[in-house]
């Protein structure tokens, strides 16, 4: 089967392409490279032994996307990663985020239905839960009004997909990731943010390698054991594998509904300080950090109940927190050597 992966040169997308190819799928990537680099395609090829197909297309460019589907009539499923994802930037540029994330999805869905492509895995997020009243969160935890336009685009996107499933042959799975971190064991692909990182782990590794002077920790007065925010961190390779199980789940015909959602996490919560201390232990690097004020919009604590994905998809996170952080550190050192950052 040929799989279209949108945003396939990005962080989770590139790791998913590797896993797909290693399981025998043919992959073609669409990406506009606004937050990634074309050399990632070459590095995917180095890992898997197969350079995936790649076309530089913006999904908001409907004529270009129409032409792509006309030339690739044998696509069996789509994994849709392509979206802008910086929480802070989305607050500053809401229209930019709504246009990019929603118009691209609507174009994609229209062309999928017009070309009889019936299976979609959508890259969603635990941001749809906001600050839940009860933990851990299940797929039945109420979706809350988002703190930011980025989160709102995920909520609206899920609703759009659900509505299309009702009136077409489309089957879809939305994977609500918690916090993917780490990198491939080869250190050839990993998280490579442009500019100052918005996420904790690349900020940690960039500080450790000397690219940043000091790590900022936003608030230590939350209602948590050490006062810092708690998240469910999952290895990016474990998250990538969930997409393959989701495709197999739909194609096998065992889907209980035409639109399904699954939490993708470890089921464990770790605080910011726990992450910092574990990183220092596995890397041997003593990090300079300072406590600053809270960051607007940060959720205090959230972690997943993954029992539905474990049961229905047959998927389970396998890698430890130490695995995640050591792989992130190996990747950071590798990118520093190659001057890819």
C-alpha cells in the first residue's frame, strides 16, 4: 500500500515514515518545508535503505494538491501531520494558524473523497483537554475551549473530520499525542526547532550543548509535588508506531466507529524538574537553570489513560524516560557536529 504522509519531513512525521518503510509500506511525503528541511528525506533513506518520494507542496495550494492526487491514484491511506504548532505564535498570529491548519485539512479531505482514498490518521493533541478536572484523562474526558488558536485548530479539525466521515466512505483515527520527545537511535532524525525552542527537551539539550546560556523553568508554584508542571512524555518512535497500528486497525475492518480517537502517551506524569534531573543523570551534564514566572496558557498537570489504545489498537509505549532523554541528547550532539541546527 502507498501511504501519503503530509508534513513528513517534520519531527513526528519523519519518524513515522521510517517506521512505515521498515514495515514494507511505500511512502510519499508532501511538505512545504516551512518548519523543516529537505535533507531529512535523505536521512530517512539512510535509516530505512529507501528514499521516500517527496514533493514540496503547500496543502493550502489546492491546484497543486489536485495535480498531486491526479498523479498518485494508488494512495491507500493518508497520515496528516502538516500543521503549524507553536502555541505562543498561534496567539500572536491567529488568522495565520486558522488559515493554514484548517484550509489545508479541508483541501486534503475534499481531494481524498474525490479520489476515493478512504483511510486517514490525523495528528491531534492532548491540548484539546485543556486543564482536565480529573486525571488521568480518557478519550471520554470533555474537550474544553482551548487556551490558544493552535489548540482550537485541533478541536475544529477533529470535528471537520468527524462530519466528513458521516457523509462519506472515509474512516479516520485521531491520535491525541501527549508530549513526544527523543529521537531515532541512529541520531539521523530528531526534533529540530527553528529559533528558540518552545518545547522543554530541545531547550534542555540546546542548553547542555552550549547553544543556550541557561534553561528557563516557567514557574515552581504549581499544585504539584515539586511545584513545576507535569506532563506525559512519550518517545517519538513509540508515537510513530501508533500510526501504523491505526492504519492496520482501519484496514482490517475492526474499527468500532468511522471516526475514533485514541490517547497516545505512557500513562505516567513527570514534572519539569524530574525531566531536568533525569537528563543530567543520563547525560552527565550539569545544567544551568533558573526559575522564572509562569508562562501564560501552560496547563498545570496532565497525563493519559492509554488503556483504549492498548486494548483496541494493540499498541503500547515501550521506551523509558531515560531512553527518551538519552536519544534526544545523542541527536543534539550529532546535529551540533553536522551544523544542521
